[in-house]
């Protein structure tokens, strides 16, 4: 079965064509970061308009890359949520129109489900697995017993990790998105110079990053008050201290999860923040402590892409399922019930 998938939930317009479980015939995307950078974050209306401008060209490029015609497509998968409603509507409307014109089935996919099973695009995931999802909008730990049996173990009550990186970057005068420039600055910094908390609530479902974010802002304000300026070495030290604290918190989340789920055979970290080498390394060390491997998909599968949407959509399309024409996009949508 050849599936054409569309992702447009936030600031990336992406199209992929997946043949079977893991043969990617095409995987293309247009990133809107340059469009949103001047605003310091994603502007929903601009995002929706940009998706509309790009989507048709990307579908044509994907078909050309795959050497296929539209009539070679057996089914469509499209992100239904969570995400920006205007942005989601562009992808859903386009996918529905194609499905209707071609007479093919189509399914709306949970974007987070896509992230969670993205490692399966490379090799079949060993189950049961714990998957730590860290993106700009979500930070949560899940248990997967198979590709569709998903339980939520722990979730942040406030900021997502990526969001916290983006906010700290803004404060430090670094560009959006904040993760990569903070990781670069942190390489020159001394994480021990500024003491930051490592909040990990006793409640196994709870997680909060706002305290850490506030502590970082206080350290910044104190520096400004004391010196009236922010030197490069302070930026590097605060970036390093913050990254170090986040790495410890996430390692703590994974360790707690593994302690409570001793039957788990593998752990994975997915989402844009998984690009961070320091965070990856600390999670790897934690998994090693528990005698299991840590999988982290390559960068292009960690950040938003349509390949993961195709993989998740395929689970339903192969069973002959299709969604109704009046299916609505969802701003919020948790992929699994609490454990
Ligand atoms: O998964 P993603 O591409 O998009 C969604 O939010 O769905 O994640 C983007 C987030 C941004 O907040 C960005 O700052 C963060 O991932 N990020 C990083 C790094 N690269 C991207 N955070 C920390 N270190 C990085 N190297
Ligand atoms: Zn995402």
C-alpha cells in the first residue's frame, strides 16, 4: 500500500510517500522558521497562509521524487491535531479533496502518535517501550505495548521543554527557535556557575518546568541588576546551566518510568528536543543503567515530518478504515489515556 501523507499542524509543511511499513519513496518539507523568526514565535495566521501557498508544490515534488502519479496512491493520511486549527484545516482540506477526487480512503492522524512511533520507520520497535516525547509544544512520557496501545505516564502541567528553550533564548537575545543556539552557546559555558533546580514531583504523573524557567530568569535579572549588562560568558554559562538542569530532569523522568515499568524492553526519545546531544547522552546513560537500549531516530525524523504521519495513518488504512468527510481538526488531542 502506497500512502501519501500531509503534515501541516504548526510551522512545517511536509509531504511523504510511504510504501509498505518503512520504504519512504518521498519525504519533503518546507520550514517556515524564517517567516516566524522576526515575531519570536509561530504566528498562526501566517502559518496557515504559508501552508496554503506551499502544499500543492510539495505534493507535486513528492510525486516526482517517487516517480509516481496521483493515481498510484492507495490512501491518504493527514495530521488532524493537535496543532493550530487554521494550519490543520489547510492540510485536512487538501487531503480530503485528493481522497474524494481519487476515490481513495483517508485518515486523520494524531501528530503525537506519529512522533511516538517515528522510530518504527527505521526498524520495528521492540515492545513494550517507553517513549519520551519532547517537542516545542509537548513534554510527556508514554508506555507503548504495541504501535496502537499507548498509555500516558507523565506529562508537564505547564511549559514544554522546547518552549522553555525558546523562551530562554528570547531572554538571552538568541534567535528563534531557541534550542539550537542555546545548545551552541552552552558548549562554551560552565554549567556549574549558576545553580538551577531539578524539579521532579513525587507524583509519578506530574512534571513542571515553570520553576526551572523562573529560576533561570531570576539569575538573568540578578546579572542585569548587578552589572547592567549581559556578557557573552554569562549567556554561555546560563545556557549550559539550563541545558544541564533540563537533561537531569528528563533523565529523572525516564529513570522513574523505567523503575515503575520493569518489563520495558527499550526506551526512545523523540521530538525536536531529541536533537540536543547533551540531553540524548544523559538519557542514554539512564537507559544503560537499566540495561536497555535508548533509541533516538535521526534528526529528520525527530523534528516535524510527514513520514511519521504516514506510518501512523497506515495502521488504520491497511485495515480498510477511512474517516468521515465532516471530521474536525483538534487543537488539543492526547494520543493515549492515563496508565
Ligand atoms: O518536534 P519539533 O520540531 O516541533 C514541535 O514542536 O512539534 O520541536 C521543536 C522544538 C523547538 O522548541 C526547538 O527549540 C526545540 O525543539 N529544539 C531543541 C533543539 N533543536 C530543536 N531544543 C534543545 N536543543 C536542541 N538542539
Ligand atoms: Zn511535532
